[in-house]
């Protein structure tokens, strides 16, 4: 099914915190020294220009402290992983993981994933992770959720046929919301799996361990049709 790129209407607005506690000295130094080296380019770009020998390109939307992204990058050195996170403290934490593990296959961007998605070419991604995004549980805030029909169209544009989309949450209503909207899009098929059991290749995140939601983690895997 062909997908038409979604055109943003006006300036994008990211909700939630951009920065919280003071950033530790080492992480602040990494923001200055390592940050520019692993930042994605401005304007439209082809991920394979960042790592021409990459056998696959993955996108993690909202990587939190970066432990999942770094762990996956360490497991798959031939894969380029692009991580997008609006929270500056999370970016600083991720840079520490990148340096400590000597990762050469990670690119990091502080900002809105929708803005980055709009700059990527069609069919450039093999996999997308959306793990434990802000649930915005109040009904009046549901429009702030990252999972929206328009953004699902954009993700389908970016994913190759057969590309994977993984969503995880520990809020039961958000799991239902996501399942309904992904199914209604007609762009993805659900992977038949036990949604209460972490997938074999999942890496537990720091947020996940806090158990802040209203249910055990739910894992939803989809494939681009």
C-alpha cells in the first residue's frame, strides 16, 4: 500500500519535560564533545550516508536514558540505530552509554521524532521502537500521545515492507488505544505473540523497572504490510 508523506501543520510542539535536574559534569562534557559527533545532520538526509556499511537502520523514538538503544547497538554492530529523545538529561545519559561501550553505530538527536521522521526518505528503516512513551492518561491530553493516525502513516512510509514496529507500555488503556489505531490504519499486521511476555530480543529499560504504570508491561509487535 503506497503511503503519502504527512505534511506538518505549523510548528511541532513537544510536550513534557525538556530538562530536569542539573546534568552531571561528565555528561555535560559529553554533550559538548561527543554530542556533535553523533548528531544527525540538519535537513533531509539518508541514514546510510551516516554508516554506508550498515546492513539495517533502526529508529528508537523516546529512548529515555539510552540503555535499550545502547544495548541493541552493542548486540548489532552492523546496524545503525538512530535515537530521538526530547529530554536533554536522557540524551546526556545516552551519550555516556555510547562512550562507555565504544559504540560507532549510534546517532542521537534531541528533539521531536516527528520532525526527524519528516526528513527521512521513504523505505529507509528496517525497525522502529516506541518503548514506554508518555501515556498522557487524561482524556483531554490524548492528542499529545505519539501514537496518532497521521504519525502511523509516516512510520509506514519510512519502514520497508516487512519492517518491524514495536510498541510497549505499562498503561492498559494506551495498549488498547495503540492496538486499535495501528489495526485501523491498515498499514501494519500484528505479530501473533504473547503480549505479556517480553520478546526474546527485548532489553529492560530503567523506566520499565520503576513500574509506574497501571499494569504489567504490554508488548505489541507489528509488521509493515
